[in-house]
């Protein structure tokens, strides 16, 4: 079987999960890695048996490597567009970590850059590869909860405090240079975590007939800016022209979990652990209530890698629904930019 050769630039925590996911995938091969950190290169080279000629201390050498078919960009948000451009220049297919760009202006540039390219592009929202997401879509398409009215979705983790004794909490020491808290690197909870509920909003709203999900208004309910100048807690409403409303929440201050409720005229769908491997779908309607529980035996990142590789082998440059397409990325960045900049 022909295999797609992958190269990865940037060896952070998410990249490690991706690297670990290549085992037992028939159509994909982890070929090359690049990092400016020599110790990381040495570790991952040994850990995943990467040949020396495919271990690079600079990113550009990997993008120019003839044997690499697709590059996974796992770098801070501020570097994404630059290295997307380099991949296009060197005829490499692209998987970029979310969010794909730093702002909406960059998203417009990205869209323009891809116009004359026949390369595959997608953004790394792995939850869209979860088989249970397709179950949610089918429930909606089968009119299980009737016409859609609203969506409530949150993603929040407490990065600011830790328990000390009993009910007392102690502030954690924040690294101002870290990706999450550095404004120049695209930090803040909206870009880092809020991008999940907004991307889900795009997916679910696309199932509504006669909706233009590029036309919306943002109402910011709450916004808290932290000491490093980035948003650490925020709530907003995305209001579409047809009346569909999405309530989205993101936080570095509170452990909100990552759950979702989709409401329709006949009932609602509750999704537990929406973005990190769905644990349960609960359907509550006027006629009946039931749960769908299906343990995901396969690594969700493995599913992602396998599906993308198959797309490339099949000669398509478009991600297959419900995976993020370029147009989804474009709309998502428009929503995120409006959320970040809208007045309370």
C-alpha cells in the first residue's frame, strides 16, 4: 500500500500526541521532524525511530524535503501563516494546528494564497473526526429534536489557581512568554479554547436550511483581561440572521469542562466531553429520552491522520465533511475576531 509521508515542525505537547498516533496506520508514515530544540530532536528521533537525514534543526529544510508529502504545523499561532506560505511555496499539503491564523486579516490572506493551489489544507480540530460527531449530525438531519433554535457550548480549564489546603487556592506562576498568555504569540482563552465552540457553531449552523453563517452579530456577555494583557475568561452570543443563537464560553480562569447542549423545537441533544473524545450523547425530546454511549477504541489523532492521508491518496484537496474546510476556517476566524474585539 502506498503511504503518505508526514513531516512535523514544532515538537510541543500536541505534536507528541500526533507522533504517538502513527503506529498501526496503514496509509501513513512519520518520516521527518523539525525543531530548534536539539534535545527534543534527539528524544523524538530515538523515540520514534526517525532516520538522521530526516531530522532537521530548522523548519524550512523540512518543508523543502522532497520525500515529505504533508507538513503538520505545530507552532505558536503567530507563526502559522508564515509556515503555511512556505509549505505552499514548496508544494506541501498542510495540516495546521488550531487556530489556523492569528486574526481574520491573516485568514483572508490564507484564503487568497490557497486559491491557485491544488494542495490539501485543513485545520487541526480533531473532534470533527470523532465518529460520534456524525451521530449528532444524523440526529439533527433526522429531525430528532426539530428545527434548531440554539447551541450552548463551553471550553474552560483553570490555569490560574491550584488547591493548597482544603478550600484555599494559590495562584499559579504564569509564564508570560508561554503561548497561552503571550499576546504577541496569539494567546488568550478565546483563540486557544473558544475556537472549539465557535467551530462547532459553524458545523451545527451549516445543517440549518437557508442560513448564511457568514452573516452574524456578536454580543459579548463577559470579558476578563489578565495581567499579561490577554483574555482569560469570556462569554458571548453569536446571533445569526435566521434567529439561531450560539452561546459560547471560554476560560483560563474556570474549569468549565467542554460540554454542549443543542436545542430544537422538539427537544435537545446534550454532548458530554465534546472536544476531547465524546463520552455520551443524550437526547431529550417530547416523545422519548435516551443516550448514545460508544467508547472510542481508536486514538482520535490516528483517525485524523488516516483520513487526511486517504484524502491525499484519493487526489482531493478538500477535507471531507464534517472535517474543517478552508471556508470553515475563514468563517471561524471571522467569528473569533469579532468576539475578541466586540464591545460588552
